C-alpha cells in the first residue's frame, strides 16, 4: 500500500431506521446483534508487523474473536473481503465481495474463508463501506455492526468520511469506532471524521481495545428519563419525547413517556455511540441538547418539566362549543397553542397571555399556571345580536369600552346575520351598496345582555 503500513481497525455501528424498525432503538425485547466484518486482503497486508505478517496477525485475532462471538446468543456474523480477487497494477476499485452472508451458525464458514485468503490487490475502503449497507437483510429488531479491518488509507480516490457522513445523514449508520495501531498523527486525524478513535501500539493493546469495543457493541445501555416537577421529583409523564441524532439532526424515534407500575419512569435502551438531542413536547417544549450516555451503565437523564393545567369555560349556558383561545407566554408574541373552549390542557409552570377568539376578543394577561393545579377562567355567557339590512351593503361593528370604540368585525354584503357577542355596549354602522353618498350611512347603538337576544334593524 502506497500511503503507510500501519494496521488499524474501524468499527462502524449501523442501524437501519425503516418504518418497521424505528422503535427497535429502545424496545426491551432482546435484539439480534449482527456483525459484518470487512476484511482487508490488499497486497500491503503481506507486510511485517510485531510478531509476523499483518495478514496472519489480523487473521488470528479475528478468528479468536469469532470463536468467542459464535457462543453468544442472538448474534449473527458475516464476512466481506476486499483486495483479494485481483492483483495490481492496475487498481481494481470494485474489488470487494460479500464472501459469507449473515446466517445462524456460520462461524465455521468464516474461519474457512479467512484461512484461505491471499492478499493481492488495492484498498477500496469507501466502496466497501458503501456496499456494506446492502449486506444486512431486513430485520424488525436487529442491531447491526460493521467491523472494517485494514492496514492503510483509501487508495481508490474514494472518501470514507463522506460515505460515513452520508450513511449517517440517511439514518443508516450510527457513530463509528476507530481503533488504530502505530498510526502517524496526520493519519489518525484523517479518520476522526469517521468516529470515535482508539489507539493501540502493540498486538496485545490492539486485542484488548478490540474486545472492549465489541463488548460495547453487544451490550445494551439503559436510560431512564426523569421529567421533574417543581419539587424536582420525577412525577411528570404522558408527554412525547423526540430523540434526534445531534450530529445529523435526524429524528431517531418518538416515544410517549411512561411511568411503570411502581410509579417510576420506564427504562429504555439507547445506543451509547450517539450524542442525542431530546425534545420534550410540553407546551412550550423543553429541549435538551448534546446528551451523552455511558455504555453498559444505567443512565438517568433529568429534565425540568413542571406542569399545571389551563381551562377556559363559559359561566353558564352552552353557546361556546368549538371556539378557540390563543395561549402565549407572557410578554411574547409567539402562539403556543390554540385551545378549544371547555378543554383542559397542560402547560409548563409559568405565566401566560390569553386571547379569547370570541366577539369581541377578550384578553387575559399574566395568567399563572401552578404545579398540578388547574387554572380555570370563566367568561360571561354571550348574547345574540340579529342584524337585518334592506339590501347588501357595507358595515362595521364596534364595542364601546371605557368610552372608546374598538373594532369587532365588518358587516359587508349581508342582508341578515346572527352574531354571538359578549355583554356590552355596541355601535353598528351600515350603508347600502346602492348609495352613492357617505352621508347615507346609518349608525345604531345597542346593548347586549348575557343569554338574551337583540334585533338591530337598519
């Protein structure tokens, strides 16, 4: 190989997020772990490293590892080899083949194939990584792992980092592990874009790191999400959690938070290789970014999410049914929710401004939401205003508040209409569409009482 003869291993954790497998990220069921080994059989593997040829050392370590893995339940193995079919020159940059597909109890076939390999050709790392995405049959509850073994850099002008990023951006791969032996500093830096890097200078170091990383791949990491109330107790629940991959901003899965039978937050299982962003879909939402979890430990993630309840209802009667009211955080213009009259909704503890979409609009500012309490706002029962015009025309309706007229709505191109109005003093102006002079406008004042009707006849 032209670039260098150092020997290293790249571990790429892969998970396929199809519509049928998204929830496999965190279900409690026992997953099948599928490990695809991509083995370098390029000509440079004939070089010497530590106690012998690199191909012999790599073959021995990999076979020993497979001997251990075949005894582990719910584990499947496969083998892809590159650089073994064609000698060089010339460089054959498609020299990569899935030699042993995934199957149960196929470790003997992998050992047989490894023992028969003779290094010949070049190093198409990017091509092999790209092709490996097709090596995993569909599975509804599988954890897929790629182990790439090589002794050098890409030789086919491919970009392994770009392939890794592309696969991650499509939700196919997770954050990889990189284990290198005796690499030059600039070479190590070249692989940092692929994933987490581990360095080993000697065979024993390499084998120890390899075993540790594989152990991380095989073990599930448990996580408990505590949604804290105002007293920092994990009592909040029944709200959706959206989990993102921070690196790609792709959604990994959604899950409604649950308390188990003991009243404790339920346990889920997450991949420790990912840095997560968690959005708690409270109103307003709570965002926790750059969440890292420790492998093979029970992780507890605490998120403040203290909530109370808000309800608006009519003092009496049933006139308001499908009307809405807008909820905003106090002093801010962003609409958080358009809630329906009579319904109860949860909001984060704090103060809110409310705009009731009745006629005329009602405004309530700095309404306080307290932990686990329901703040119920009652508004008066409306009255009924019956408008009658001799012909379609143009009009406008105002409410008189504190001596000032405030616009309520327009009364254009109507002959008859009925409006539900809040109790109060009103002014209506109307001009027939046939009139050609402004002084033909007619003004009428009237009063609306709760539960009563009034006729405004022009």
